C-alpha cells in the first residue's frame, strides 16, 4: 500500500526562497536557471502568495546532479 502525504505542498518554496537557500550551498543559482530546470525536468509548480513555487526536494536533487556533473 502506498503512503500519501496529507499535503502535496509540504516542501514547496518560492523561487526567491530557492535562490536564497542555494546561495548557502556555495553553488548559487539564479531564478533564470531555476526556471530552466523547472521547464527541462517538467516540475510541478504552484502559486504561493502570487509567486511561483516548486518542490525544494526536487530542486535539491537537480542541483546535486548538476554540481556532480560539473565536478
């Protein structure tokens, strides 16, 4: 039996928040790059307070893969 989250938006953050969080990694990425990743990987987005939001978990996974590829 599959386990389902009560809220599909539990880890959604705005793109501004993503940019700020990625700056802390030492490998910052801008909003344009994040939008490119969203389109390329067909990530689900939502609106929070009128701003685009995306799963922080999915962004972290893509970021990890991109950093590994560049190393």
